[in-house]
C-alpha cells in the first residue's frame, strides 16, 4: 500500500529547490537624484522562499516593483525563466506567472471576497466580454470552472465565512488573506509578497506563516517576500537578501545572515555601550 | 413487546424480509430501498450544497465498511471519529455499526492529552480523523495508545509530506472496500444481519466536569426507540431538514442528527465550517432545529444590536410589532382564543416584521425547535415563541439517550421541561431526586462498574442526581442538583441554583449566591451587571466611580430590590417553593471572580468557598443588622493582591405570605 511503501522517515521534505527562476543583475534605479537601488544582483531559485529584508527606505518595495515591471530600472537586466529583458509592463509580468500582494492592501473594497479573488482569474478567461455578459454556453462553462478554482482557494485559505462579505468591511488581517487569495488565483510561478504580516497580531502572523509554507509546499510556488518580523523571516525562508540604502549587504541562508556583522550593525542593531 | 412496534412512517413499522429494522445500518438499507432518490445528507463545499441520496449513502457506507474490514476491523472493535460534522464521519459511524463494531465519536476541540485518555480507555483500534489538525493530535499521542492501529484521514490538505505507516486516506479505504465488496459478495449483508437491537451501538464519553470522562454505552434499542418515540410525538417525517452543527461526540447531535434522521428518514445538513454556521442556517432554512440556550441568546442579542443600528422607521416598526407579538403571539401559538382585531394586527406584524426577521435568522421553515442543557431565560424563550416559532424545552441526558421529558405543543412554559415521552416512567424520591426507567436507559459505563452501580438500579432505573417535581399541570420542573437542595428550618425546600437562575434572568443581575440550608430564611448576595446598571445609571445622570461605588447606591439597591421582590412573587405562586422566598439581600462590593477562587473557570459559583470567605456577611444577614463592614482581599490581573474595604448595606425584601403551603412534599408520578 502506498502509505507503507513510502520511505519510513516521517515528515520528509519532498520539496526540492531547483534551478534559477529569476536573476536580477546589476540593477540600479534612480528617482531624480535619489538612488533607490544601487547595483543589486541576486537570484531566486525554483520552489524556494526568499526573504528580502532591510531597514525603512532600503529599497525593498522598489525591488519588488522592478521585478513585476512596475518600475523600470535605468541600469541592469532581469532574467526570468531564461528570458532576459530590461523593460516590462506589469500585465506582461502577470501573464508570465508573476503575482504579488501590496504593502497597503489594494483590493476592490466594495466587492465581495469571492469577486475580488475572481478578478485574479481575469487573465485566464478567454471568452469575449459579450459572451460573459450573456453568461451563456462556453462562457458559462468557463465561469463555473474559474469559480471552482476560486472556491478551492477560499477553502485553502479558510475564508469561507467571508465569501460574500464586501472586503471593505473585513478586518485588516483578513483583507491581507483575501489579497493573497487573489494573487493565488492567477496560479503564479513566482509570488511576490510585500510585508504580508505587517500590522497583524501573533495569531494572525502564525496563520499567515502557515499559509505561505502551505502554498510553497502544496503548489510548489516560488515566493519572494519582504518582511520586518525577524522571527518570521528566520523561520520560514530558505534564503535572505539584506538591503540597506539601495545596496546589497548580504545574501545567504538565514543563519549566516543573522551572524553577519554588517547586517547586525545596519539592521538588527548593535549595543552602544 | 409493545416497545418494538414503533409507529413512525408506515414503512418503518413494517419489516423487511421478515426481519426487524433494529439497527441503524438495517434502517439505512431500508431507506435506500424505499426512498433511494431522496436526499439523505448534504454538505456545503465549494460554496454549494453537495447532496447524497439514501442510495448513494448506502453504497458509501458499504464501501467504507468493507474497506475497514479489509484493513482488519472486526466485530466489537472500536472506531474513533474526530472532527466537525462531516458526511464521511457520519458514514463512518454507520459503517462501524454495520460490522458490529462500536463507534466512539470524540470532541474535535479536545487537546491531545484528553484524546489519549479516551482512545486508551475505549481501546480504540481505528480512528477516522477529519483533517491535518486532528491527525497531528492523534500522531502526538499514538505511542501512548498502543492499540491504535490505523488513522484514516478525510481531508488530505497539508499532509502531502506525512509518511507515517499508520496513516491512510479515506479514499484509499473506500477503494479497498470496493475491491473487497466485489471479491466478497454478500459480506456486507451478512454482517448487517448479524447485528441486533440489544448490541452496543455507540459509546459516548461525557465531558466530565469532575474527574475522568465516563463512556456511556447505548444499545441500538436505547437510541433507536427513544428517537422514534420523539419522532412520533412531534410528527417528524422524511421531508424534514436539520442542520448538523453541534459536536458529533455530544449525545444531542447523535440523537437529533443521526438517530432521528434514521428513524424518520429526513435529511441532515453539514455546514461548511464552524464560522459559517449562521450563514448556512439561513441558506438552508431547516424545519427541525436544536440549540442550547446560549445560541438563542446570542441570536437575540444580535437582532437587538442590529435593530439599534437600523433606520428609525424600521426600529419603531420592530418595537411596536414585537410588543404586539408579546401580547398576542404566545396565545396564538398555544391555541388560545384571540380577538379578530388582535389577530389582524398580528397578521400585519407577520407580514412586516416577524417573517422577514425569521427569514434573516434562517427560521422561516421551522416546525419544531428545541432547547435543553440549562435553564433558558424566559424573555429569550418568549421572544422566539412570540414570533410564531415553536421553540420547546426538553430534558434528558446522555445516559437516557436524551429524549425522556419534552414539552407538548400548546403546553409550553418557560420554567418547566414538559411531560414524559412514550414508554418513560418517572419517579421522584423522598429526597426529591428525579429517576427514570425508559427504553433509553443506557447499558453501562464502559469499564466502570462502580459508576454504573451508583447511577443505575438493578431493575433499570436511572438516578439523574437532579432534583425536581411535577407541578399542578403535570409538567416536570427541574430545580437543581439533588445534592445541593436543602431545607430551611421550617422544612421548606430550598433550591439555591433555581433561585439564583431566577435572579440572574434579570438583566441588571450578573451573579447571585443564595443561602438557606439549615437557616430560618433565605438570603442572597447579588452582583450587579456593571454594563447594564452602568447604562441605567447614565440615563439617570447618576455619577459613579466604579463597581464598588455603583453597587452601594441607594437607587441601585431600590432597583435590585424590585427584582428580588418580583422573584418572591413568582415563588409565592409555586406550591413547592413558596417557602424559600428571599427575605434579605445585599449587593456585594466586588464582582465575583475566578481569579479570587469565587467562581470556577466556567463561571459557576463556588458556594462553599464564598460562604467561608464572607462568613461575616452571612452572619450579618441572619442577625438583622442593617450594615456590615467588609474587608476582602482581591487578586489583580497581574497577580498582585490588594484589599477592598466597604461598608455594605443589608436590605429586607418584601415576602408574599402564602397560606397553606406545601413544604416541598413531592408527589409521585409515573
């Protein structure tokens, strides 16, 4: 029987970190005279969880914005799935399997949880607009298929009880979860999370950690996240990139980053006595 | 015997192939044959109600049973079921029963250690767990329960990495069962036929407020006959719908959602998750509903809060028609005569308020609803009944398969629990203890003969430990635990919890402690409800600095005195309890608190502890003083201790003189 045939080691890690999925190479980004990113290079590998950390203004969100085509860096290249490019529009990034959530939640406040998540399926819908409006034939079948997918996400994120609630009425922690749901609806290869746990209490953080790990394990989604909570970062990420004033300070497994003196003085703080 | 001739639906009296339908698996096969296309069970999943017909359920149960047999599950083995109400767990119960094994449903929120006790005590060999959470708990204690061989899980989510040799997915068991059924035709039917009504059908562990939980063994006859009698009494049939949302390990769910569904052939509906119960309730609109008083109370609070936020015209309309309902609704429901003007007004109220409100709550189609477990506040009870919703009370316990005393339509009072069901004998002992002999009286506590002996007599009477009596209408009234019931010096019966509950039903009173056993009269400590009384004080421009200050105000004492005297008037009308009216009371200077050991963590009054701690106050209540100094230690939330000094006023409350009262003589009934 299957359960017995498997290796005797319980809880074996079946997830394998693969090839390079995304490589950013010598990226520099200016806003007028302000250097937001200065010659940054790093890689994201398939199926890994990469954390980007750094003090406020270090350029973390700018980095995510560059990756999903929201900002266009003046220098450097981005290689995603083997294709190198210097400029890309956000919708092209989305079409290629990059989805993200935002630091300040960017949901449609007046729409229900379900409808918000359905918008994540938009790029996967192929029937013409008027067919969808008539909700007939192939358009109906397509909608049912997408609805089923979204229901699976709702089940996965345990938000059945707010399926029909307008997201504007939801508490912050749940809105974050809905936003994650919308990103998942696009079936991303690479998921960018901008401070997924900001402003949450301990219990909500634990839930969110669990979901991030489950997404990574169940769907094999590669995740790059920005987070300030060091406990969370050290717990869930495979690798950590540290930024400070647009420069890269360190890049490596959590343990080595934690003990790096440059990181400690810039971010974690040193005793001044 | 007459007990076997249970009149439910005509087809259920009949026998199949000369055989009596005396077990649930046999009933399942019967339903599949007679109403195979009707819905037996629904579960909300992916946002939609998924349904299975009786015929489909029979197949699922057959495959699951065969799968279990294939894994080595045998007659008399124990199958634990842990999780929310899920179709597969209900099928698991029937599948185990089909094999002559005994299902043991367990509370899904129990921590691993509590689970270990039950798993070990019940000698569980197989377990069906709903999801990863339950599997984790089982794996945690597996080493301590060596008899546990297989953990079957329903929802595979998050368990991709699990490689424990004892784990197996329910779908795999089902697939093995299909193969097994093909290879062994007639196996399932053979096992089914070997079951009989006197076999143990289930072991339900009581939650055990004191000491370790006890496993109550109920036979098929216990559960089936009791359920069928209640089905007959309320005229339930196969078109009814219930929502299965209470814990499966609780006898209430087992009887209402499982046994009665089999007895009447109606459909049970599993909500999507614990958080969606209220939404699912509304979508479904059940016709038959059971809830503990707490749920009705929460619903009423929600309605009231939402009405406060409603537009003024709706608010006015609501309050006006609720007043009409209070006047007229109960009388209509009880079948009394009502003038045509009142009937017209009530009809208008139904159109404008009652029906829309019931629709919002999901109660539009309710034919019968029950509450039990503890005393329900008369206001809450009247609210739902005045809307035209037939809420009734019942009384019972795990050891009697619940349904022993129920209220009849048209004979519903807030403070009694009704009349005995069919085949139920009731007797009340000299000490006032209520005892039952009925088809539902359990077989024994599993592996606990001492407990069985002290709860059940040789000739089949179950000793409830509850004190009660029959009132003049022949309705049973439960007043307290028998061991807590005392006597005043003049011999009058004193039931502290009954008095305290009566006091606590007033919104201004949060807690009450009454004394009287071995005394000349009854006296009470009162805790005011700071929110309610505070609100009341604000509306009267009464400034106060905190609980202690508010509690000693003359105005507050006047307010509470009115409540106490109302209780006395109610008691005076009761032949048995008129002697235990409250003569003196005081309002405590601090709130009773679990941190100070005055309440248990579940907020039950620890009467003996309080009596010791406040001995001076009690003395003062019985010596006629009008004031008493008190100095008490309190524990703050951070663990520090402090002292509160106060000068408490002691008040007399008016007592209604009753001539010719019966000092608690209890008549026998049967």
